């Protein structure tokens, strides 16, 4: 009797094991875009960041994100099976889906004074808000260059989002994982302790990041990573956005307005998300601006006016990313 029961038990176990394995593989594959678990994000980011810093065009960005699925199969061990499953056609149809309208995000790096004294007023004329990334250790440093916590609070209260730019603005790829996590975690904690609108948006100093930095940011509670200094215009494709390598359009002193204009035109026509990066904004003629990363107040006004004229929705970075990530589930 015992051996019969044992055999029956073995057969039953095998049966359920086969059923379970079949279900498990399918579930892992069926909810790619709506899924924002760290596991899904990590797979995407791991592969994207390997090619991430060298992303150059919007088409290659799209390709690299979808290509990342196959790349990750060779680099990621735990999720390689599901990565290899044929989701290409589904992904392609998703990335072709537009938003209801094009969207723009104005981001300002480094918590410089001008985000409060100039940018806020300019965007406010159009009813726009922005996102400012602050290195927390520089705030209230009485250096005359950076905003104060009171100003940060004021921006936040008027609808701006604050993002994490670490404590000391150090290249995180040069730190140990522990130190990098501390840099990010402490800044996030401080932003929250001041009651600011912080949703885990992260901007690695100098735009410098790799797979390890993405993992550190995730461990430090971040929800996205905005790239920097990608010279060629890149767009974020709904359904195919990589929240751990958000594409950007940096605007610097010598960036021609025509290239910004064409980026806005594209975002409007194809209903995509465009994320601008600004640094210092200076109320002076361009000839008097020494900092190549700064732009004139006039240029910011020109861009805001054009975004307004083209009818883009201006949102904060986390809202913009979420809109793209959750597009599938939104009503039309
Ligand atoms: Zn910076």
C-alpha cells in the first residue's frame, strides 16, 4: 500500500509541477508595460544602461530598449527565459500608440538660485510647473548660488516636483555601492523631511551611471532615473519608456532654438514625452553668458511659449513617466 501511495504521490507532484511551470512562465510575460515591479525595471535598466550612455538617436533609443530584451537574455540569468519569449510584435504595437497629446517636462539641475528667481516666474506665466533636482548638501550652504530650503518649499508648494541629485554631487560610478546608496538615500530622506513633493525621481550627477548605480538607486528608494547630456534629440515612447534611463533633450547656451523647436514639433505631432534639461537661467544677453550649460531667460521664455503654442501638456517628471508607463491602462 505504501509504495502505491508513494507512486501516486510522485505522479501527482509531477503533474502539478508541470502545470505550475507552465502558468509561471506565461504570467511573467503577459504584463510588461503595466508592470513596474523592481524586477521588471531592473531587467530593463540592466540592459539599457549597458548601451545607455551611448544612446544617440530616437530611433536607436527605441531599438535599444526593444533590443534590450534580447540583450538582457544573455546578461540576466533569472529572467532570461521570459525575456526570450516572443513579445516583439506586441511591444511594437504598443510603442506606436500615442499619448492623448504630446507632453513636456521642464527639469532644472543642481538647485541653482535661478530656478527660484527666474524659471519659476517664466513657467508660471503659462501655468506650467517644473521639476528641480537638488544636491541636498548644497542647499542652505550660504554660497549665494543655490536655493534655500524655504525656496525649495515654496517651489514645491506651487506644484513643482523635487528630485534627488545626491547629497554631494559626486560621480556615483566612482563610489562603492554602500557609499553610493548613502548619497542617494540621505538626499531622499532629507527632501522628505522637509515635506517636499518628492516621488523618488533621481538624476545621477554628471549624467554618470551604470548598472550598479541603477541598482543603488533602486535600493535607495528611487522610482526613476533621468539621463543627462544626451546630445541628440531623444523621445520617450509610450509603452516603451525606460524609467531607468529616461531620454532627455538638454538645452545649453549654444543649443540652437531650431533644434529645440523640432523636438517640440515631434512631441506634438507624434504625441510623445519630451524631457528638457536646463541648468542655470541668466537674465542677460547670450554674449554675456560664460557658462556653456546656462541659457538666457529669453531662451527659456521662447521655449515655454513654443511648448504652449504647440499645445503640449506640461507635467512633472514622475507624472510624465507614469503616464507613459500606465498608458495601456488609461481610458482613451
Ligand atoms: Zn548636476
